[in-house]
C-alpha cells in the first residue's frame, strides 16, 4: 500500500482523513514507495523478477500483506506463512499497476448478470482513467521502459547466472522477428556468445542467420551512445534541427501557420454563431421566409462543422509538435544526466536504447561488415553525422592502434623465432641426409614431401595456365618476312622490325670483326676534300679523279632526272625548288664565311676569294663575247 488516509474504511489499502476538507487528499506511504521504486530500478538494472524476489527475501523486506498488517490496514490474504516470501506473481502485479504513474483507474471489473452477480475484468478501452488523480511514484520514462522490458521473456543460459541484457532489444531487418541469444560451447574449445534471427531455419518462415557477436554488439552500442551524448551536449541546437528533420515534423513556420489558421477559424465560428442568432430573429419576426431560413441555416451549420473539423486537425498537429518537442527535451536531459560512458551498464542501455535493427552481414573475417540501426528512446532512429569524431573515439582509435602495433610486433618476434627454429631443424636434417644418416622412415617421409611439392607446383602451373586465355599461334619470322608489311598486325610488324634490327647488329658486329682481322687500308680522302683539291689545282691520283668524276656524274644525272620529273610531277617540282633553295642558302653561307675568313687574313680564304673573282670576270667576258657574236650573226 503506497497511499493512505487517516481513518480506515472497508477498502484494504486506503485511509481517509478525519477532517472533511482533506477527505480527497492522498498521502504517499514513503516506506512502501521506496520498495516499489527499488523494484522498478532493479528491473532497469537488468535483474529478473525471480532474482528480485530472492534479493528482497534475503534482505527481509516484508511482502505487501505483511506491510498492510503492520501499519494496521485490513488484509485480504491472511493465510501466508512467510512474511518475506516474495513471488514473481506479486512483483508482476506491482510492476504493471498504472496507479504508480499518477493514474486513477475505475471500472476494472463489470457485472455481466445482476442475478448471478458474475463479473469479468474489463478491457483497457472500457476502463475510466483519470490522469494525475493520485500522486505519482514512478516517472513515465521508467514506467514505459519497464513495461517494454517485461514484454520479452528472458531465459538464463546454462553457463550464466542471468539472462543476457540485450535480449528483446534486437530485431531482424528482413523478417522483423526478434534475435535469439546463444551461449553454447563449440567443440569444447570456445563459447559462442552471439545473437541470431529466431526464424533462422524455421520450418515455416525461413530467414538468414543475421549473426552478430555479443561482445562486438555491446561495443557498437556503447560507441553509438557515446557519440550521440557528446553530440547532444556540444551541438544541442543542431541536434534538435536534425531530429525534427528526420522525424518529418513541421518547422516553426508551419506551426505559426497552424496557429494563425486556428485563430481565424475561431473568429469565423463566432461570426457564424452571431449570424445564426440573427437568422432566428429574422425568421421569428417574419422578415425571413422559412424556405430561405432552412437553406441558410443548413449552409451555416455545414460551414461550422467544417471549421470545427479543421480546428481539431490543426490542434492535433500542434499537440504532436509540442509532444515531440517535450520528448526531445527529455532525451537531452537524459544525455546530460550521465557523465561517465566508459562502460556500458544495464541502466544506460535500457534508458537510451529502444531497439536495434540488425541487417545481414557481408564478407568474412576481418573484412566482414554489418549494418546496425539504433532506435533511441524519445527520438527514434538517429545517426550522428559521419564527419563528427568524438574525443572518446579518438582515444579508442589511439588505443587500438597501440594494441595493434604491440600485437604485430609480438607476432613478428614469434614468427622470427619459429623461422629460426625451422631453419635450424632443416639444416640439421640436410646435414644428416647428406651424411646418409636418415632412418628409413625419415627417408620415406622426405620422398613423400618432395613428391607433394612437385605435385603442388605442377598443379599451380596447370592452374595458372588454365586461368590464362589461350594465345593464338604465332607466325614464324620467315612467314612474316615473305609478307613484308602486307596483312601484318602491329605486334607482328614490331617482331619483324626487332628481328631485322637484331640481324643488322649481328652483321655489323661480323663486319667489324672482319675489318679488325684485315690489315689497315690507307686512309682515303673524302669527296669534299677531293673537290677542294681540284678547285685549288692540286694533283689527284687516277683513282681519286675517277671517284670525283663518278660522284659529279651521279649528282648531275640525279639533277637532270629531277628536272625532267618536275615538269609533270608537282612533288618533284617542290623537291627541286627545295633543293635549289637549300643550295642557294648553302652558297650564301659559304661565301659569307669566305668573306669573313679573308677579311681576318686567312691565306686560303683569300686565295679562294681571288679565284672566285677571276671566275666571275672570265664568265663576264665569255658572256659579252657570246652576245657580240650573236649580234654579228644577226
């Protein structure tokens, strides 16, 4: 009994004040209220109902009937033997009483037959609930969390003293069923502590396993709570905006519009009331016929009904917005209430987490990735922006990096020790093998090992060969040389060019070897030197004169041929023009150089300059003589 008045009636748990003015006043029984609050908190801490009963009995806390008896209230069940024998039924009745929220519930039973006086318990929708009629003992948040936790049956595993605290919070993302906790010894080596979908391998509704390890899941939950709590404390305004956007609530402008519409609708409703009153007066005085009166009254009634429906809708939107704003405030207060999130405790888990939706994982081993959707109390699903990095995450990342570095260093040391030991064993084995000291068993084992290695290597070669596409047959170099550019692929043309270059290099190396084996020949002068000697009037050998003459004849023949082709071929004409331009440029440069050398006092250049002047004078006189002979003939 938690509430009492001052003198006893027939009711078993109420006391009424003797003073008439305080007759409806309820007073909390603080001794019993403390026990009830503790029971609710123990449920929030993750204890089972039977565990709570054992704790209360061990602490010698009296049951409700014994407490009523001690404070002098009537007791219905007076046949109990142990005043401290708490049961799961009693605790379940306490945990589901709505009066602890401040609600007064009437009409819990109804008489179905007044003759037989038979009664039945009513449904919740048939009862009369009065909010705030009695003082509240339990806050609404704790009440709803306890009801949610009691909806799931929790069974204690064989190797544990209590059921897992995550039971009832995990839901499958594919089928919507709850995940089941497994805590079994696998092959006598390790304990598989994890959750799987309850419909996995079910006879009627089969689903995938949705396996998630308990340890990793708790770490993810703690990280999510740390992130959202830090985000709320440091970015409260941004958090509120994001929650409103995520829950698709109307913003401030929409709320102002709703309020404006409600004010206008109320004003119009009042105007319609005045019009209806005037309408009745006009009809009563005979100014308005009954026909028009009925029509106008129906129109006014229809308009008023529409206004009332619209006002109800707008007011509902406002109430929802205010309720959501209050729930956001409650979550902000909850996040600010806790300061230490270094460990995931059961109260933190039950107060923050409403449910977790588990998706199927992808990958295996360290590459396995799995999505978890967290639904928080008061705000539902919410994700902190990915670019936010909390100090706890930075510290955790630093710690993991240090642990990983220590683990890798330790692994490298152990691997090096194993490798050195293996090398030493192999050296000793090889020495005994070379000395012929192996036993027949060791010899047979060595043969089998070598055979396995050969088979494995052959298998790898075959596998590699099978994985590669079959290469087309290559044509031989002789076939490519016969084609010589016709129907050759770029690769074949490259092969042929590389082969020819290789052959040319080999032939050049052979010629160099042949030349080095023969006696050196006298050095021959170049054609330029021979032409220079001929111009200077120096003597030439017969062989050098023939070489120079043959060279000039070839140049002259090539020039004549190019001139003949230039008459009909534009390409040859362009080549001839280019050759003449180059020759003219070369002559110009040669003369400029000769002028500069002659001015500098070079004897050879001066001699050349004198010969050039003599040749020009001779050509000039020859030309004049030819012109005079032509004039005489004509």
